[in-house]
C-alpha cells in the first residue's frame, strides 16, 4: 500500500509534463454542427457553411481521437496516451474558466492548442486526489476566439462493494428569476458522448458505474451539464457572452430531471445553477457579458 507521501511524490514527479502542448485541428464540419443543433433541440437546417456558431459550442469539437487498443478499462484513453500518466484510475471534469473573443464558423477550419498548466496532488476528505489543469486556446482564421482553462479531478476507486464518496448536499439558491426543467435521457447523453467522442463507461454502462466506480446509476456527462447551463443562460442574456466560470459540485445521474436556474446579478453578470430532484445544488456558473 502506497503511503500518502509516496503518492504525493509520484504525482509531483510528473511536473516535467507542465508546459507541454498538443494541437488538434478540426474542420468544424457542417454535418457535425447540425448534429449538435439537433441534440440541443434546435433547428439544424438553420445552419449553413459560414454560419456563426453559439460561442460555447467550441467545447464539442476537437476530439482527441485514439486507437481502440489505447482505450483503458474505463473507456478513457490509457494514462499517457493523451494526458499525463497520473497514478489514479478515475477522472472527471470539475470546473472551467472560459473567455470568449469570437465564435467558430460552420465549415471553417480551426485548431485547439492544449497546454498542461498544473498537476497538483492533494489528500482530501474523500481520499487521495490529483487535479490536472489544462488550458485550451481555440483559433480560427488566424484569430484566437476562446481560451478555456479546465480542471479534471483524478480519484481512487472505492473499495469493492462501497459507494463512491460525494460532497454533502447543499440547498440550491432560492432566488431564481428563471428556470428550465430538463430530463437527462439516455438518448441525450448518448448523443452528446458520440459527438464529443467520449467513451467513459460511467455514462452508459450501468453495471460498471455501480459495481466498479460505486455510483448508484450511470452518471451524467459534466460537459453536457455545462453546455445546457450556458444554453439556458444565453436565452436570457443581456448582451454577448464574454466569460463563464463553472464548478460542478455533485454528480447528476442519467435519467434524472434537473432544474437549470438563474438570476441577473447586475447589468453585465448572471449566476446560473443546477439543482437535482431533491433541490440540492449540483453545479454553479457565473457568466459575464460584454459591456
């Protein structure tokens, strides 16, 4: 059994990866644009080559394509294939800090440059974790149109037969000015995973999710939760989106019905949050709009 000190040293040994970069190019194909629109229940025929896309859609392009032989038992690429070989088996998205300067266009090529910003070990209440921070820079037509700094949390597997530890519930805010109710159907989560080339088994394999990772059911994809939150907020936006910061705090499960709620905080900012069927807050987002 590795000691806490040995664990911390094993993660800190990955510091040479900090500063490393990788590039993924994407054609922003019209067929993919229309699939995304259809998944989000929009009029997909409204998009033509050259159409400006919603500002947050860049997160659904630039998949990390890997060989099937490089996929691990959880459905993610094996450690070291795409991301640094962090010595913990579970990985989930936790938060994002996004700045918007422009938008992608359908059919106009773009690229994403990903830089490893930090790899941080911690001994947390729920056990050993490591936080991987990445920064994506999105460019098209010679211009940077977005930067996206993300945190992924790596965790230990729960002992066999035990449940995955989660953060204690906190009541969602009660000052919502608007809300959207969305059921996270299996088909919706499958379509998002297919579009983003995400084969993480906790999103579709109930036996794996329960028996191996200790969840009560399949787990909603955090990227989809963030996409739905921004989409709901933009329907009430006072101006063009400038920034959004999001933190996911509790897992939501496939098949659940959630409420995405929000309130204007001043002339150019809005808060948005997700509550589950019990009224617990599962994620919170702060959005800023151009002055």
